[in-house]
C-alpha cells in the first residue's frame, strides 16, 4: 500500500494550499459559507456531485454499489484570536486551533486519490464533511438529515490531529473519548443594595455553595474506578460592587465514559443545584445545551483490522495505544449506530519544535503530517472494502 502514501506525498502541495486557505478564513459552528464553497468547488472539480446534508454538511460517494465505508472530517474553527504569527494566520477573531483545517484538507486529498482509483474500489466510500464539531452538534444534525442512509455505511472512521510525534497514529481500545453534556445553571435571587443584604437574596452566595457541593459528586458519590469530570468554567453575576444582582449564571460540562454515570451525574447536578439554592432562599434552574454526545466507542474488531492497514500504509509500528481521553468528540454519535474507529494523528511534538497543544492561540501543526493523514483516509477505506467485498 506504499503507492497510496506515495501518491498522497505527490499531492502534498495541493493539500497544504487547501489547508492554508481554510486556515486563513476560519468559520464557526454551522456558519461555514467560505469553507463549504471551497469544499464543494474542489469536490466538483474532481468529478464528484456534492450533496448538502443538514444545516451545513456535505457528502459525496466514490466507487460502486456494495459495502460502504464512511470517512469523516470536521470543518469548523474556534472563537479565539490567533497568536501564531504565521503568514497565513486567521484574518478574523476565529482560529483553526483544533486542526479541523487539516482534517478537511486531508480528506480532500483522499477524495482525489479515491476518484483516481475509483475503478479499484470494491464497494462505496462515503465522505462526510461535518460542521459544528466544537459545538458537539454537527454529527447529530447530519445523522438526522440522513448521512447514514443511501447508502448506509457498514463501517466508519474519523481522524483527528494530536500534539505528538508527527505522522504517528494513536488509538484507544473500546471507549476512546468521554461523553459531553454542556449545562447552564441560573440562580435567581433578589437584588438590592450591597449595604442591606438582609433585604436581598444573594444569588452569588448560592451559586458559590452550589459549585462547592457539586465537587462531592465525583469524590463521594461515584466509584473510584469510574471517570467523571464535572467542571464549572464560567461564573457570571453582578454589575457593580455595591449591588446584589438578581441572578448569577454558571456554565460547565459533565464528561464520563459510562452512560449510567452520565445519567446519574446529570440528575445529581439538577438536584444539588435546586436544593442548595433553596437552602439560601434562592431558586435554581438547570438547562442542558441540546442532547450532548455519548462516549466515543471504538469497535474492537474494526480497530484491529484498521490498525493493521495503517501500519502497512505508513510503516510498521506507526500505530500505538493511547489512554482514554476525557475530551469529547461528536463522531461518537456515529459510533453508536455504525461500527466506528477514531484515530489520533500526531502533528508535531514539543521535541520537534511544536510546544503548544490544541485550543492554544499559539498552536501550530507540522504540515508534513497532512499527506500521511490523507493516505490513512484513502488507504484504510480501500483496504477495508477489498477485504470485505
């Protein structure tokens, strides 16, 4: 399968050009007009017939009727100002700090390889260009819009950049990533003058006690063998130093590997917020942003097969095992419905001159990893179809 890697290397300059164009014009969530225009234009130029799927997704297929292998790349950026100083740095206040520009570009290179070798495909390869991964809503939107139908995939794979040795490929057995549920707690009190707290109901005080009480869910209520991360990362309340506000707002996430722990933690969050607020004469409401995402499940049989393919594509010992990650990935929605695998492709380590990880405004990526990612996309799909035709 070295010929796939060789062809991907020949297309490296094309992939990098695409990546830099996307990187320079990052877009958020479902609002991806420039990115969608670029992806559709490139796919059409290769002879594909791009189909919009959901709010801002694109799908195409290559090959012939038969078993189907799905490849996913996400396209959205993050709402943060770039500080890399690169000549192709973002020109707005958004940034591709999670490498989705690389994912999209690598899948475009893979699309070119698959189209060139379409006669060799012993089935169908379906490409899924997905919006709003950062908002953990894009995969579900595309699933509801029918991305897993006509044809229905028999297996699926996604790749994601990783702060690690360039060109290596990491994986985790069974559960690869945590679930994610984003919540907002609104505490309602009674505003008034800071000199007369007895005439007020202080929502900030109630919010602080809710925050402290929630720490016990992980440390005292969940088995030590289970992973649970309950994080409150935003607290807002008040506008002046001498005014008790009417409300205080907290936002955070719940992450776990176990669906039962996920359900338990969500229920306890609501109970603790409401009952603690009540103890301080306040009221609390809890809202969960959409439906969240479940844990990412790697199918063990598919993982064994595809790890072998990747080692043949990139060279023996290119793959290595990683511990489970407490971050989340909404490709997990697909993994609940189709045997799936998620791999992490190294795009530069600190020793290689890349000191910053994803979601850092200074993060940069080794672009020499892009063609390897493209080869893994194309080669894995081709080999799986060959073995399962």
